[in-house]
C-alpha cells in the first residue's frame, strides 16, 4: 500500500500504519520502508484488540508460511529484527469519517495480506458499508469431534500433541476474543512451563497479572519477559512459596485487600525423596493441596467481590491412576514414592475443586479443575527424565498445555460450569476405573483435614 499512497490520497483518504513496537523501532521502520504517512505505535495492543485482530502461535506457524516468506523475498522484502509482540497478526480496516467500515481484512496467518486494489476500491464514495457477519460453522469442529472419538480411548494419542491438534479443531476462536482489562489474575508457579504460558496469555488479553513464584530471581525474569512479549506493563511478581503456610497466610492476607478476579493454582513439585515442610507436611501435599486450599480461603472475600470470580486448579492426567488417600497422606508410614505422591495429590486437587464449587455455589465464583495432557515443561524434564526421553517427540508445548487453563480463566462460556474437570476445553470424567472412586465420607474427610492443616497455629481463624 505504500506504493499506492497517491491513489489513496486521491480519494480523500489517508494511510495510517499502526505497529506494536517501540517508537525508535518504528522510526527505523519508517526510514527503511520510505513511508510518507502517519506511523503510530500501540505496544499495549489496544487498537489490535478493538479491531478484532488475531494473535497466536498456531496462526503464525501456518503450513503456508514458507510460501508467504518466499513471495515476500521475491518482491524485495526481507525480515529484519522483530520487536513488540511477535505473535500478533495484522489486518486492514477502511474507516469512513463517521466510523462506518467499508472494508475489513483480518490476517489468519503470517503473510496473509489484503489485496491493495480491493482496499482502494473500498475508498469509493459509493462503497457499501459492511454488515455484521454471521459465519456458517466450518466443518472442522465436526471433524475434530469425530477424530476425538477414535483417539481419546488410546490415552497416548489423546494426551500428546496429536490429541491437542485434533481437539483444537473443535475450539471456538471467539471464546478467547475477550478483553480482560480491569481484571486481576493471580497465577502460582508462573515462572516457567504452563504457569508462565498462562500468565503470558492472560496478560496478552489485557489483564493485570500477578506471578506468584517461590524464586525472586526466576519470578522477576519471567515477569519482565511477559511485559516484553505482551506490552502489558501491569505484570507484577509476588514472592510466594505455596508450601509454606506462613508465607501463604502473609501474602494471601495482603492480596485479599485488593481485587482478585482469577486465581490459578498451578505451582507444582515432584521430589525424589520425602521432604517435610516446617508445618510438618509432606512437601507435595503442602504444595498441591494444603497451601492452595489456604490461599483460596484467604482470597475468597476478594473473589466474591468480583463480578466474574474464577478459580482454576491445574491437576494432572496422572490422577486417573490413584484414589483419594487419607490414611497416610504425609507418607509417615509408607515407603515414599514421589510419582505416587504426585498422583495422589493431583486426585485430591480435583476433589477439592468440586468441594469448593459446592461451597461457592451461591456466589458468582466458579471453580474448576483441569489437566493439561503431556506437556514438555521444565518440571517434566527434571522430575521425569525417563518419561521425557521416551515421549519428548510427541509432547505438547507448554502453551498447548496451558490452553484450557486460559479458557477456564477468561472465556465467557466457561462460566456455565462449576465443579467440573476439564481437558482440552471439554468437561471430562474424573474416574476411568472403578477402584479410584472415593466415598462421600472420604471427600468430607479431605475437607476436614485441609481445614485442620490450614488452621495450624491460627487459633480462632474463621472457617469459610
């Protein structure tokens, strides 16, 4: 369009280019491209969201990307340095002075550009104003649901990257076409893996995001990276070791004084040997169950003040192999097995999510659990090295593992469920085999134990 500025101005219009990098980068771009038109920067991506433009790794990594890149090279354009949000796609709008649209093109992949002649034609005085579009449903959701019926029973082809690609065919892109400006989201264990990708996606949707991390150094690096990749400056670190009840109590009490709209329980651990915390709890139990339970208690008033409060528990598909264990949850009598301890606490998380949903049913807060499938995260690489070596070629990316977390935290339609267990945006069964089912008294026993553990050293603290 740079070469057609004369035609554009001849029709009484102006070409305005909007990028999401820094001003100095835009200045270099203007000079390199010899642009003689207004060039604006939008690092917060507000104009992109208002225009409904797409963002995502899947879109950018389209199979047609090599052809689009070759076409650009033939036309003399080469990719230089990238700044701003590398995953944000563009588009073209033709807007009349009265705000009416006569043309809109939304790029669906990198290199998907609007035909210049079509853009210029939309500048004609008699160009028709666009009507609201009602698109017919594409065949992909039906194909995705049909293929899912074949792969889901295999587990492997469901939990791996193949399963995500199949399930994603049925995803509704508009579910995450939302603006979370004005909402505050807290994510535990957000310095890497699924927690980091969750924080990144929520910040990209405009939310204020608190990264609750045990390590200040890794947490600050992660927060800086989220700010850089999304342009969202409302990203903050809260140093928190979820396994320490004293730390949870201090941070949770302080955070509860402000707004909290979304709480994501993602922090996880899988130690080789039994570790006992200062509270006398086994480390995995403290990190996955007791600490998050106490944090939910403390943040409950803030969540209830939100018009759209949500709590998401990040569990694991490994919980399908275990039943709820209350006889020796701290592993004081049994020989310690870290993998089993992990799976048992992940089962407990699913039950706790259901119990919290029951207690918050009369409020506007929804509570759900999910499992991300098999994702290639730092925790998997370090804690399950043999599993990682065998499966790394088929593991999901951390962003794919985080997709359902983000959907549960942000999608308007996700409010329709509370107390459910999700996988790839679909409610799933919590038991695959009968021996893992717990009795009602065991469920109530878990709640009683969590309450007792959470109140250690806090006489007189009110129960939720």
